[in-house]
């Protein structure tokens, strides 16, 4: 079996502190390293569209809703895990690029509805393909079955571990 840099780290700790159970460190360090690599890949994949990853997240949340591709700004913030202030800044940027528009909620004048524009929809439709291509490239060493198994294991970790509230 091939080894990686994490194997070296684990081996070094095993030699220095043999009394420690360091098995879980191998998983966590690899996931952390992969997270950084996948973020880099996603960022590079979106570059041709001049789209930042945070902009992708907002457009994606709107697009996944189906027609009319709209959400209350507060719900959009929840969907993307952002504060209302951070969401306002992101909506401002996307609106200035013509990718989303704001309208007042007819039922609550304090509420704002954010909707994809036709340009925003076209952008996110292009972006999702770029993201999928980058994801496929990042997982090219795994078969479809292995990808499904890994997804199931990671889901289990999220549901039982540090991601409980997400």
C-alpha cells in the first residue's frame, strides 16, 4: 500500500509517544488537508466565471430552490450559514454584478426577497458544471462505489461528530 505524508506524521508520533492512540489523527489530518485542496480546486474552477466561492454559495442556494429562484434574505443567510450582516454584503456584491435582485416582501415590508436574475441563473448553471468537474477530478482515484461508501462514512461523522448543528 502506498503511504502519504500523514503516515509519516503518525509513525513519528507512534515512536515518540507510543502510549497514545493516534489512529483518529490520521483521519482528521487527511480530511483537513483534503478540505484545503478541494477549496483550492473549487476556487480555480470558478475563476473563468470571475465568481468567488462565497458568491457561488449564494447563487447555488437560490438556484436549488427552483422557480422563482428566490428566498427571503434571512432564510438565504441560514441556508449558507452566514450572519445577516455578512449576507447583506454578499447580496450587495452580487446585485452590483446583476446576478441577483432585491425586492420588498409584500407581506412584511421589513423583509427582503433575493431572486436570481437571468444572468445569475446562467452563471450558476455554468458554475455548477465547473464545480462538478473539479469534484470529479479531485476524486478520480475512487470508483463510484468507493465514492458512495466515503460519502456515507463522512455523513455518519457529520451526524455524530463536530457537525451536529450544521
